């Protein structure tokens, strides 16, 4: 037996959980919404040697797949095969299966089923993987794309965080009525005490450091602000990776080593004071298939607005869905260090403009960009897929119960 109980709801994601990355934020928000709607369920994710393989707390069961396979695609396939065994045990108990990737989608969709299937599309591997694995074979990408098309065509509903991604899916043949835009959200961050090691005035970049994030462009822009010797750049990386080491070397090459402060894998309680006290945050996303055609919904931008911090970001379609140029921040042409430096300099030299943008950012986040609003849309999707006679949604569990405790005793908060 792999399961303690037969679940009514399944949330499956080929992502390690929990981590400091955006995927974990999605799982921590969306999975509880599903489980609260159906009175508990099964969360199936990726683990490692530091995380318990099996956890049960209240009405939620977590199973982590942690097979040690060196090849990404081999791990993905093995992840799906293990999920198929879990589905065999679940039998006909499931009402809704929510999945984030095609590796989870295939076992969920290829069997005869009475449950509804929701595909959460934040990105598709056929677009994402060439960045992480430049040597991936075109034939392999074709097979992955065919798997994506199977999942997109066979699932009952698709949820995606941006209109840009919705339009991308429609161009791939998905009926528009099948796609529901459920935007990302952010919780308000109140003014917080300044970290004791924080500079008096600093720019902030936080999040992942993949090449498409454009952090190298930010470094080149920051080098153009050398006439402001008191200004610092703080980089809070979600993971210390190969890209992070390359950026550290770039900072040295540009003469920035003494002006860049690095912080790694900060939990929210430690990141939020850095965010709250930043002069501006920067999201220098690169143009390209990943950000322009497929689309994205950068949590760093939403979280900045919710903290009342203006954003200087790349002028790309998914960014324009969140930020109005000149209102909550400044949008600049991507991959243009000189333009990025000029936009930052304007806000540094006109603090009243920066303060007006800060107030507008906080107001917009509270009005339009809360997680409460987004999760309400998600729950509506779930309810539309349940039979009319289904059990009414359960009320939210008390905050102290919305944790799952592992065998090591460390609480893993869903929200």
C-alpha cells in the first residue's frame, strides 16, 4: 500500500516542494484551495534526502518522489509511472485531479476516469527546456510537445496566470473557452524594520537567476551608475546555482564586487524586510520565446507592488498585464543596459516620483492582485467541474492546522 487513504482530490507537480522558488509558491497556494474544496486530498511532488517521503496531517497526505536518476527526462518519466501506481490505489475515489506538467498529466489522463482534470499551465517544457539544456535534441522536443498537446487536448479545464499564456495556448489549438486566467497574487507586506546589514539606499533583485531573467543586463546597467558610489545592489537569489556563480564572476569583471550584496535562499520572513526597504526593485526579463510568446507572470513584480516598492522592468506583454508604465513603475526596452540605468536614475533623482509610484503600487496590489481574489477564481473552476450534488466546499481550516508536519518535526506551511 502506498496511500493511507483514498483521496477525493489530487494535486500533482513535478517540482520539489517546498523550496524558495515560484513553483513552490503556487503549490503552497493552489493545493490548499483544492483540498479545502473537497475535504482533503493527496499532494504528490518531488522530494530529496532532506524532506520526508511521506507525510500525513489531518486530511492531507503528501507523497514525495525522490528516485535518484541523473537524467531529467528519465526522472520525469519515473515520476509519472509512480503517479500511475498511486492512481491505481486511489481507484474511483477521485473527483478532481489538478496537475502542473505533462509528466503528471499523462497518467492522470490516459486512463478511463470519472474525475475532472485541471491542467495548470505556467509554462510548457518544450519552451523551457532548451534554456536549461541547450543540447536537447529537436526530436526529443517534438515528443515533449506531442505529450503537451495530448494533455492540453484531453484535460477538462486549463488554468494559467496570464493573458499572454492564454493566447499562446489558443494559438496551439486550445479552445478559448477551455482556458481560465487565474492570475498570480501577492500578500501585502507592511513597512518593516531595515535589516541591520542593509545599505542606506539600494536596488533589489530577488528570485531565480536563469539566463532569461536578464540579471546580467541589470549588472551592466548598475555599472553605469558608478557615479553614485553610495548606491548598492542587493541580489537575493532563490537558489545558489551555476548561473549564480557566473553572475558573481560577472560582477567582479565589471568592478561591482564591492557594490553588490548577495543573499541566498532567504525564507519569506527574512526576504520581506529587504523588499520592504528597497528603493526600487528590478525585473530585467529577456525577450524571447519563454517570456514573450509563451508568457509568464513574475511573482517578483507582484510581490514588489504589494510591498509598496516601484518596479523597473522590461517592457514585455506579460509585464504590461501587471505594471502600467509611469504609474506603478517604469518599463524599459529589454536587453538595453543604458535604458535600464536611465530609468533607475530618474527615480533616484526624483524621490517624489518614486514615492507616488510606491503608493500607486500598493493600492493596485490591494485592489487587483491579492491571492484571495485569485484563489476565488480557482475555486470557481473547481466548483464548475463538480457534480451538482457534490458535497459543499468545506470551510478553511484554522491557520494553525494549515501545516503538514514531517517526520523530522519541521512544519511545512501550505500558505
